[in-house]
C-alpha cells in the first residue's frame, strides 16, 4: 500500500471518558485544519459507556488506512498492547506519535521502555512536557508541546437555568458548586474529600440547616474503582443536606449541561495532565475554584478564576509500578480554598437581583481553547514531519532503533490513585 499524507487516529473513539474525548478533540482539530484522517477504534474492555458515535463516519479497519502517520491517544501500556495484538508490519515505515496522558511530576523509570515505541511525543500541557523533558532515558523521543483543545456548545437544549436544574434534580434557587470526577482517574488525585472539607469550612459557622442557600454536587462514575474510599466519603456527607451525590454516567452533552447549570466548579485536585472538565467549565463561564497547579495552569486565567494555593508534597506509595514514593504533587490549602469559595459566593449574592445570562458561555475561553487554534498547531508540526520524511525517502524506512522490542509482552499500568 502506498502511504500518503494524513493521520491514523488510534484510541477509544466512542468511549465517554477523558481519553475518548482527547481523541475526538484531536479529530475535530484535524478537521478544522483540513488534514485527512481515519479512525481506528480500540474498544474498552470494561463496562464503561461507548455511546459517543461522532467519529463513526471516519472509522476504518486498521489494514485499510493509507496514511503514513499514526497518533495514539492511549495510555502507553494500551498502545503497546495494541501494537502486540495487531500486525506490526502495518506500522513498518510509519511515523508514530504518542499523545499519551500523564498527570504526575515525574516520568517513572519503570515506564521508560515505552518511550521507544513512538517517534515523538505530543504533550498537551506544559506540565506533561516538563515530566517528559526531565526524563534522562536515552530512548526518549523528541517532545513537542501542542496544547489541546476543549469544546462546549454555546447553546443549551434547556430554555432556562431553572429548567436545567429541575432536570438534574438540583436546587433551583441556590449557589451550586460541582465537584465532578471519574473514579477511574484516581480518588486521591482528584481529591473530592478536600472539596468537601473546603466547602464545609467555607459555610460552617454556627451550624447549618436544609435552608442554607449553598449546595455542593459530588458527581462521579466508574464506581468499581476506589469504591472503598468513595463509600466512606458518601457516609461522611450523608447527613449534610447541602451535599448531593450524583453517580449517573451521562452522555457527553448531558454532562456539559449539568456543569452549565451550576455556578462554579470546585476542583481541589492534586495533579492534572490537562484538566478537561476545568477547561470545559471555563468555556461555560462558570467560576473556577481550583488548585493552581499542573496542566490547568496553562489556561486558567480570567475574572471567573479563583486559584487555590498549594504546597508540593510526596505522593506516597500508591502502587508498585509508578515509583510513586519518588513523586510529588500538590496539597491544596484548604483555608485558602474556603476563602475562594466564599469570594465566589459573595459575588453570587451581589448578583442575586440580576438575571444570570442563559445559556452561560464564555467566548474568550472557547477561542483560546478552540479546535481551530489546535488544528493550526497540529498542521504546522505534521507538515514538518512529512517534509522530513520526504527528505529521508531515499534512505529507507524509519530506523528500527526508534521502535521497541515488544517480544517481552505487554505491561499493565494501574490507575494513579
């Protein structure tokens, strides 16, 4: 098969998880830049939803895609497993790009062998770029910082905030914060307990009752992961009428509308690779009360941002594969978080007599995080790659030293706690 310029996008194309949305936003960015691509779907092996069919028209069997470049929107262990399960000859002479997720400060030595499975890495945040750049392994490929895109619609299927809140069972006339996270992404890293503590500290003065006008929504899914800590947190908040639990897995459009009808996003995360929910909430015009650390620091600016200070501290031993005893992450300052929650609440109180714009939307944030801008960056880098490949065409295929020896079989990474 003759290889032509274009991209094979490989990942969880239909999964309603962050990695699935990463792939879909790369696709939207390529579309906006008029870069041809095909999608190779990697099905999930668990019971997570795979109902987002946006990319269905571009799906092709692996052996029918004619493009000379492949982008993997997968974790590195899943990419390695995919290469093992499929005909490695298909990728012979191709240029492979790893658009891998990563959250922690360091790239673990236990994962260095993955670095030789790709020809270059695309970091969608400065935080990820730094983790890869500071790795000293000789197999490390070139690293390029290419900020990711995020998307949220400017229009809503609900004709008012009141109607949206009624649909989701959220109090209609209250100051509502939402802490939204996927348990599969790590309970300790997402730190919902910190969000609960900060919320209580912000509003617990002389006790509370059901008539208080502040509400915290804890929204999660993937309940088979970290179930013990989550169940403990549910018991802790069970008697607080201000805190509401939502464990439903919504389609992407419903998840966006749930965010939109809240006043603010509360995220006391300890580390984020990109922070997609934070980015989407910024586009929706919510107040952002979030740890001022890691991937979200790239774009978390503006009048609606309430950054939470932090100190860096050890991760501790959370699993055996990620040398986590050597890792550090943020410990958000709960007192400062409570102060920022209070500041957002006071703004809400000051505007109670005015009508909140509906649907809420922030054009400036959408422009900064747009697929169009990301597409320009991708196009520039891909054209550089294709130009270099043309120059190397008479020198034979890409050097095999840039490829891993996969004869040892696949590795398996646990989620970061």
